[in-house]
C-alpha cells in the first residue's frame, strides 16, 4: 500500500523532505497581522512571528487553510495512486479538519475513498505522536484500517499540559479583562492549562514560574513512573531548546528519559500561549 501522510502546520513539525523515507506534506494555516497575510511556517518563520507579535498592540489572527489548499494536496497524492491519511488539529480548536472534509468531498466519488481524515483532538506535539505511530505501523506493513483503528484508540489517551508565562495574550484576545490581567501581572500569576480532546481547562494558578514548574515536575514524574520507556514530548514557545533545558535543570535530569523531543509552538498555538510557555504531552 502506498500511503501519503498529510498534516497541517498546527502540528508544529519541522521536516526535511530530502531525508524522508515516506511521503509527508504539511498544509499551512493562515496568519494575519493587520493587513499583512502569511502562510504559517512558509512565508513567516517562528522567530519572525514571535518578534512581530511582541510589538503589535493586537493579537494576530489565524485561520484554517482553504478547502482548495487541501483539495490540491489530496488530488496530487491520489493522482499518484496513493492512499491519503490526514491527521489534523482538533476540530474544537480550529476549523481545519472541516476544510479538509470539504476538500475530500470535492474529489470524485471513487477518489474520496482514497482519503481518510482523523480529527486528532489535540495539536502540536500531540499530533506528532499520532503521526509517528501511523508511520511506524505503515512501515511494519499494517493496513490502513489497522492504522486508523489504532490512532483512534491512542488519541483518547493524549493530554497536553502547558504552563503560561504571561496572561498578556489572553488579555489581548479578550479571554480575560484588562483589570484581571493587570492584577495577575502584579501577583506574578502563572496559569497551567490542560488540553484534552480540544477542550482547554485551567488546572492551576501559581505565584511564580518555579511553583508552576514544580507542579509540572510532579505531573511528568507520575507519567514517567507509568511510562518509563516512552519518549518525553516537551512543547514550548521559548526561542531555543537550550532555554527549555535550563528551565528544567533544577527539577530533574532530562537524560533520565530514553528520548526527549522538543516542539516549539508555531503561529497557531503561539498566538494563544504567548512567549515562554512550557509543557509536555502525556500519552
């Protein structure tokens, strides 16, 4: 079976097409600063995005790719004779899966049967976990139906935790009032959120980053005790992985994990997380 993998840019995966042993395409979401329009990760880099966001009075606007963008991507792979598996950002966070579904229905009826769409229920590193599982199963010779059944099981157990450095983006986005934001800033409040099936909930508020990171350590340690052989997926909006490592240095040695995978939030998630957010994905 020839299988092409499709993801969107909210997966925050950086790929080098030259080194790939399988077919993988990233469909970019849209980012807009005022009248300036960009394609996430294509016409604006992460550094450019965070640099501009820090100086703009208003948050950028993000939107899903057009159905036409997905249609062209699907059609290209179907024309090659490939089956297509698209794993997208949670439909509770974005309309991207909806765009992909519209695009699938634009294909000829027999071609539609070649395209499978999975709503991941998550974003960023969480989608990467599903993608890696799908690729591994494909390389093991599993059928598409076996892959899809397994991914639908796996996604129910994925949960992301993120400690926010600032409430500025939530204030700009109207999620909290200016007064609430000012009070939280004076008290140095750092909220921790969880994301399950695309639903975002606040699970704690901490006076200072150290207390928040201590709680993060507790959550990660409990997860590691039950999953000692699994890689650790760290998600963040710092400027480098060295800064992320430094944040965890006082908590525990990352070398105790069999593998650590770092994922920096791109434009879509970074718009809401702000800079210097840090977290991990349990699965």
